[in-house]
């Protein structure tokens, strides 16, 4: 037997179906990873009396309505949400909520391949300043050091390709001088062929170097470390919005390494500077300009003699 909305149970909770519909729309239109919708009733006696008058009218038997779909009062919908982000700089965690190595923001468990992430916090805790030392900590990656300060990186028997902020690069990783890790927010390592996700690529996998970006509030930090055989490293990192409008924000990272080795005539001198500026044109468009420069003076050949 079909009911036409005169059920007392449905009248006791007016607007229930309407709230559920608004909540579903809020989740779909939030554009973020999380969204919360709250329906706040506004008690308007005039609106309530008008609703009662309307409900007492006799409707044609051919029309079947559900009274719970009609709100019993004027309601205000508040939606709280945020856009999905993978940035972990300053969070103090080793885990990430999303990765960008597939050129899409995806949770690591949603990527159909093995993936590891080297976070900023892990780099700080383990004093990792070079790419070869950093990738040594990643499971499934083999690092072959060469005497000129460069290295080869293999995974599953094949060379790894390089990406920078999700954009593939050719010849940027193997047998090439690498930047200081102080300029990166995280390093994402995808093991296995990723041609399905980004086209032609190396069968061993890829390493995505994600640069640091300007922060919403002003922040700054500095670090210094010293080790055996005159191994020194220092870095300075400052950034934040420029002016009160927060339309333009910038960040500057400077790092330096001065290192000797246990054998004579070998040394490593690296000086890195990285600057990035974000210009928020509108709520959906941001223009990013960055520049990176590094000076390398390295001699590491084991055949060096006094």
C-alpha cells in the first residue's frame, strides 16, 4: 500500500531528506578531500505557519509526494572543506596523504604500483643532504657512487628516470650532479614501469623531486651540522606572504656543504640557492616562478695520492 506523506513519523522530522540531499551535494561540490555540511534551522514563525497552511490543502490523488523532502523551516547550509594537498613541509611527519608522481593527486594506496616517499622530516632526522644518501634510504633502490661526485640509480635492474614536480625530465638523474636536498619538500619514488600513467618512461621507475613552495604564513628556520673529516653543512629557509593582501608569496632557501674525506686531496664544495614566488591571480589560478642555482667543486677519485 502506497503512503502519500501523511505518516506521523515523517512529519515529526521535517527536512530530513532535504538535509541528506544538501549534504550529498556538499560532498560532491566541495572540491576537497574532506567536506562537512551542517544544516542550521532558522525559526521563522511566519514561515512555519505558512507551511502548515500549505500542508492542509488537498492534493490530487494522482500526485504522490513525500512530505519529508520539503523543509519545515528556512535552513542555512554551512560547508567546510579544503582542497587536497600532498605538502608535508613543516608537519613533522614521515607519511603523506597524497603523491603527485602520477601527475594527479592520489593517495599512495590508490597508485597501482610500489611507491615510497622520503619526507622533509626524515631528511632532517637522518642528516640527509645529498640525493645519493637520500635514495639509499628508499627500499628497492640501488645507488652506485662514482668518483666524480655523481651516481647511478637502479630499481628492479633498470635505471630510474627523474621528474620535477610531476613533469618528466630526460637525463636529469643518472651520472649528473644533483641539487642539495634542502630545496625539496619530499621525494617520491615509484618502482616499476610508469608508462601507463605518464607515457614513455624507464621500466625501472621514476623519482619525483617535489620542490618547496611558499607558505601561507611567515616562517623561517636555519640548521647547521658538523661531522667527521671536516664535514659541514648549513641551510637557511625563509618564506611567507609579501604584504597584507597575500596575493604574492615567496620563499628563499640557501644551503652550503664544505666536506673533506678520509683520503687526501678529496673534497666536496656545494653552494645552493633556490627562490620561488607564487602570484595568486584568482582563486583557481596561481602563477609560479622559481629559479635554482648550484655551484659544485668536487674531487672524489679514490685514486688520489698525496
